[in-house]
C-alpha cells in the first residue's frame, strides 16, 4: 500500500497482478510470508480470496500498529499458519467499540478461502462503519 501526496492509499503489487479474465495462472509462494494466505503458503491453487486474507492482515496492522508475527522467522510463520492454523489475533479492545471491524478482520483472515468474504462484501461492510 502506497500513499500519495494527499495521503490517498494506492494498492499495488509491483507487477504480479493477473487479469482474472485472461489467465488462471497463479504465482505460488510470491510475497511476504506474514501476509500470505495459507493456500499460497501451501503452494495450492488460489484465487482473489488470497488477497482478501492479505487485506485482513493489513487491517489488523492498522488496528494494532504492530507487525504480524513479530519476532518470528519466515519459516516459523509458515509452519504456524499451515500446521497450527494460526492467524493474527484481533485484540480484545477492538470488540468493544468496533465489533464490525473486528469481525471483518476475523472473516478476512479465515483459514479456509471459502469462509472469507469477497472484496465487494468487504467494501459494503467498510462503508457501513
């Protein structure tokens, strides 16, 4: 995520994007482990729900002002996510004033892609905040 001079957020992926209508090829194990969806870490087929997972981790970062899985190496993170089904933990205080946002982070970072919302659903929920 990049910011312009007016603090508008620009989302980018530095050339790894694919047009959904043109290709179904996926670049496996590309990215930074702390933000990678379990299916990407496991070199399985994936779709845009992997990006929803990464977006959920970014929302978590904005809430907590922390780095996900701080202090762990990339292999340790991958093993926790794949073998222990670990995800970022939404802080308890988040549920007090922002239950919708806390629920959205949890939904976006669900281990199973089919349990994650679409980006259209994410946008609808964010607009309601």
